[in-house]
């Protein structure tokens, strides 16, 4: 039995992993796969990949590209969610900030440097024409930290996935000023190089199982009701999210896609230089 550890955010995007684990699908391939929640997001997972505490991670595309460029010994093996992520730009419900222009010189709560909340704040600033070099950040670790930072006035706004934070908008904790979609597919599967070298076949088997699950995921009876209950969401919000979200079901990631994303990240000043796109990926379908 091969032991593998996989990690991701505890959000609705990753519910297909929960189903396959609950059904013991990986055991049929003699794989003991264990899931770990990472509420701190991509920055926390990049660190876990680096120190070997996780083998496979479902991470934000922009975060892992930046971290592999900075020396993370991992490869992207495929896209997981091929549609953009919708980032909500949130302030405290009691805040005096009313529109996006008001936030130009405000302090931004981010989970970690290099995380999606950090990198997408830069993308948003670029979209607004702000001076990126003057952005102010406050590290808050996770969503709970973001709630506290805005409530206590330690930060002024916080970017997090639109539907995950929707209940906090509904209950008056946050007020959403605007949305900012990622200009690329949002989640990818990253694997440590050591694991790819030693357990290539097992990783390929894991991908085959999860891709089969995501292919039929939207057709599961009452999946909207299941997700709404599990993630404490309004049913109509989950239904909207399902309409705009598509998973990759097995197509390999291409150098061309990585090149296009790198070009955009350079434009946004998220990375300084473009590297060989082939160095970021591993083709699992050879």
C-alpha cells in the first residue's frame, strides 16, 4: 500500500475529493490517500509542499506558479478547476468605504505573502490603475483572521472566494464592494518532484479517480442541496456557483497555458521574469 497525503482548502471546490475518499476509491489501487484541510490557502500549501508535509496539493494557479519559480520543488500535473475563481472584495459592513476607488490607499488583509489573497490584490490594483509599489498588506493567516482584522480595524479590505464569503455578507459581517475574477483557470494539482519520481503510477491513478468523479459531479442527485448544507450556503448561491464552475476531467496542462499565465503575471508585477514553462509542469499522460 502506497501512502500519499493530499491537501486543499476546505471549500466546495474540493468536495469531489471527499466523495472519492469516503468511497475508498483509492484503496482499490492499493493507495492509502489521506486528506488534509488547509484553511490558510495556497501560501500554506506551498510551504507544506516545500517541507514535505503534503505530497499533492490543490492550489491556486497563480500561487504555485510564483512559488515554483521561486524554487518550490514541485510540478503542476493538471488543471483541477478550469474556470476562473471569483474573488469578492470585502470590507467590514460598518466600514466607510463604499466603492472600489475608496480602497486605493487602504490596508489589505492577506492570508500569507504569495497566497491568492495577496496575488489577486495585486491583480485588482493593476486593474484599477493603482501604484502596486504602494500597496499595504496585513498578514492574517486565514478567513477567520480576515474577519477579525476587518472587525478590529487592523485592515480595511479582504479578498476571498465570492461564494465562501457570501454567508458573511448575508449576515452583516462583510460588505462586498466588487468582484475580481482570476484571468486564468483557478485551481491546479501540484505534486512534489520526489513523489513524481518515486510514485508516478500511483499519482496517475489518483488523478484518474478524481477526474472520473469530477466528470459526473454536477449530475449527482441533489448535489446542490448536499453542498448547501455542508458548506452552510444558500441553495440559490450553490446553484449559481455550479453553473459557472467547470472541472478539468483529464486533459494535460500545456506549456502554452503556463506561458500565457506567466505573461499576465509579469504584466501584473506578480513575477519579475518569465521562466521556461516546461519547468513548471509534468505530463502525466505519456
